């Protein structure tokens, strides 16, 4: 497909969505609108960026789209929740920046795919509360215990917005890049057809290993850090950055 044809399809999508109204998704009846689309050349590849507004909280979310996903089946999709400390500042307390860059790199090399960048800082508790949670973790709590101590669930994120964004782009079905089955469950509840889960695993560092172990043990993330792979995988997974010794250890 030529760039001109793709731009025509994008403009048609904008025109169709401008007056969109629906009953909304989820308990909060959230409805999103496509507000703007533009080209986005990046170090990871050439994308389009799609800006969305919603009727619930005024937050702006974006889809970073590779190729023509309109009406497509089995589109690789990554849901990424905003993390200022990781994404922008390079914090080693989490794996957020690594996850974001790896997903953009993978999808940038594909024919089609998209990353949904969702404004859900701190797994939905906000930036200041995340810093409060960090302080509690410094005192010895794990990430789940810290959230509970502040009066939150271990994960406050809601993927109704993501589901609506996927439908607004007329994506018919997806392959979700995730280690978190809760994302699949929520998207499915909102009518998104998830045909496959694509493991998205990256090596831990000394600062985030305990955080990742807690996500696996207490939040149900499908990852076994002892072997650097998912528990259900039959074959070892070799990930970017592994040296020969680490790769050899997978088969021992």
C-alpha cells in the first residue's frame, strides 16, 4: 500500500470518528475520540501517531501505529502504561523503559503493529503516589505491599480505554505482547478479539529483580526469572543482551 492510499484511509477514519458517540466501555462508560493523526519517524522505525481524547478524565492517550492496521486481523499490539521515572528518566527500579523500547523495536521491524501508550502512571495510582510507594519500598515493603499500605489495589489500571482505541482503529483481532494475563482478560471483556499472547521478556537488573519477582509471585505475571523465561514455554527464550554463558545456562 502506498503512503498516499494510507493517508486517504487515515483521513476517512478521522472524518468518521469526529462525531462518534457510544454507550461507553466499562463501569465508567468511557468513550474515546480520535483527535489527530500524524507521521512519526523514530529511531525504532517509521510510525503514525494517533491522539485520543476521552470523556472520563481528560487524559490524552496515543497509539503508535506501524503500517495499515485499519480492518486488519492478528495485529501485534503492546499496551504500555506511562512511567515517567522509567520511560523518560531511565530509572532502574522498573523495566518500563526496556519494555517500551523493546516493543517499539519489534513492531518497528514488522509490517503492521501498534503500541498503545496509556496515561496510567504508577499502575494507575499517579506519579506522586508512586513516589510514596517507592519510599515504602525503600523501607522494606514490596511493590504490592506498598500499594496496599497506601490504600490501593496492587494494580489500579483499567484497559477500557485501550479496548475502545483498538476498536476505533477498526482492528479486527490482535496478538497481545504481554506477560500479564489480566490485560488479556480485560480486553476480552470489552470485546477485543485476542488471538494469541506473545511473551515479552527482558533480562532483569540488580535494582528491579525483586520488583519483577513480586509481579510474578503476587500479580500473576507469567514469567520465571530463575530461568529468564516463561514457565509455560517448552523451549528456552533467548533475549537481547544475553551473553554466551547466559544462553548456555538456559539449556542446563
